[in-house]
C-alpha cells in the first residue's frame, strides 16, 4: 500500500476555466483539501475545494463575465481513490452563487451547493453511503461510486431567510456500532442571528435516503442561547423526549463545566467559545474539542480543551498534558483531532507537536516539531485515522496525502513517523518524475468527471 498519494485535479475542470496552475494563490485562486474519509476496504474519499475570484461580484447577470475562462468559480471536488492511490471516480459540484458562472459544472441549484453554502466534512455511513456535511446543518447523501446525490438536508443560514428547512448536521462521525455522532447549530447563540454549532448529539437509528433519524442531544456548548424562540425548535433534535430549545437542554453546558473547573480564570474565560468536530473514541465515549474566542491580534495562549463525553451525555474528563501557550492549537487555528476506536487512541497535530492519548485521556506521547526528525510535519494537516489504525495527513502546499501506520502499543509512534517521512521524500520524487505536476498540482487526465 502506497505511503504517498497525490490529490488529483480533473483536467476537464482546469481546461474549462483555463486555470493557470503556475499562478500564486495570492492572485485570486486556490485549492485546499477539507476532509478525507476512509472505507474499511481501504478506499479513500477526498473532499477538496477549488475556487477563483476575479473581482467581479453581485447577483445581477450584467455584473458577471459569461466567459468561463475569466469567470469566478467555486467547486467541491469529490474523488475516490483505490488503496494503491489510483483514482476510481471523480465528481464536481458548483457552490456559492457568487462563484458560479455557467452550468457546465454547476447550475442554479447544483449538487452540494444548494443556496450559498458548501460541504466541509465527509463521513462514510455504515451502509457505504457517503455523507457530505457543511455549515448550517447541511447534509447530502451520495452513493459510494459518487454517481448520485440521494438526499439533501438543508437549512437557511439565518432564521428569517427563505428556503427549505430540513436540516440534519454540520459534522457527522460514525461509531463502530453504526450510530452517528453529530453536531448541530442553534439560532441566538451569543446573540448571533445566524446558526452557530452548539449541540453534540447521537442517533440510534440509521440515516438513509428515505429516513432521517432523531438526534438525541448529549451536551451543549452554551447553556442558554439568547433570543432562542419556540419557532426555532427542531422536532428531530430531542433531549429527554422534548425538542431542545431555550432553557430545555443538557446541563451543565461545556462552557459551564470548564468554568467550574477553573473558577480563578474568571467568568469570561470561556465566553464566546466554539465547538470543533467531535471524534469517536469508543462506542460509548467521544472527544469534543472546545476552543475560546479567536482574536484578530492573535490567540496563542487562549483556553482550549478536548472534553470526554459518554453516550449518556455525562462529561467524564478531558485529554490532558497540553500547555496553553507552548502547545496552542490557535496558531493556524488547528483544532482537528482523529480517533482510533479500535485501539482506543486519540491523535492531534498542530504547529508544535503530534500528540497521542489513551482512552482515559492520558497523554502518552508528544513529538516535538522543533525536532528535525519531525519538523516536516508542520506542513501537514491531520485528516483521518483509518479502520486499520493509519493516520492520513495532507500536505498544505504539495497536495499529497501521507499514510502513517500507528503502532499497536501507545508511545511508539516516533519511529513510524520517521520511516513514513523518509518514504514520503522518496515517493514524492518518484511521483514528480512520473506525473509532472505543475506547481505541485497533480492533474488527472484520464478519469471522467461527473457533475453531482
């Protein structure tokens, strides 16, 4: 199995919009990998975002250049890779109405971009269906071959906006037993008029194209969202059998719990906090990232926590062993975690270290990225932990995925990382000679492009 896999861009999309791959991203275009999901078979699903902004904006058609080679665009690119890194399917979908100029790869309401918002996360459901999720509890179900969108669950961003109101979740992760760990938004959190992610919940029934399960609330970020009304209640999001809303929600909230743990920090220590994407550590235990307010002038040293919550909504602890300043995930705003429920491990990679914890929250390893053996990890983002216990990392600028096999015993990750980084250097050189990337963009000339 290959250690290093290129993230491919379909040539049809590049040619259609005449994308100059030699240009810098500061010139108004870019590409990023938002998420990776791994199937038990070893197949990889990669969710990428490709965009260009030429400076022309507005809803009026007169403000838009009809020439596809000059127009703004924004696309989700979904790609399925075999375990050896070959591409088996590619699908694209137009997104933001301000970034979509023609109907070749996006129409008035295409694929994953209904209305204004787009997919940010992937989850492989137990039946093999792919769930693409995004802000404002948008969820789209896609067949495993990326051929068809079988269900759409969407929500207006603001409570008074027009549009369909059939939301599901902003993030989804599957447990080993097939349940779904989800996050959902609420109006009125911190007095905001739009949806902010505030509830962590669990389903006991499957999500399918024909049925949407009830979400059982486990814990909330903010205890009492201001200006939340009965009109904002969702019949599919319940706590103790009743819709979550106003004062009816799990207590204590995460912000209340964390404030109680550190009363000397003051009542504003966790004010305006946010939820990250939860991870499944065991069938009955989850890790919920919480991070404090992000300041424009820099937030290193701000409070953050990775809280352990069980499947009954009890807060049972948190991941330990991280320093607020020395290990801060606020540098680069890197709050992603990956969990291995089979072996009971949690992983986190930021600009300062690669961290490993056991299921009881004890930190067993920290690989210091100042160490020259691991320094290259600063250029990667941790995106997934496979069912086989491999970490999937994505290089920020070279658009390559790196597999790192983890040891079965805690604390032995260092040699595996060293070996993987050496293999990465060799395989990157071989791939560069074979595929001839343009400015580290890897072009797929053979796989047909399917529009979702």
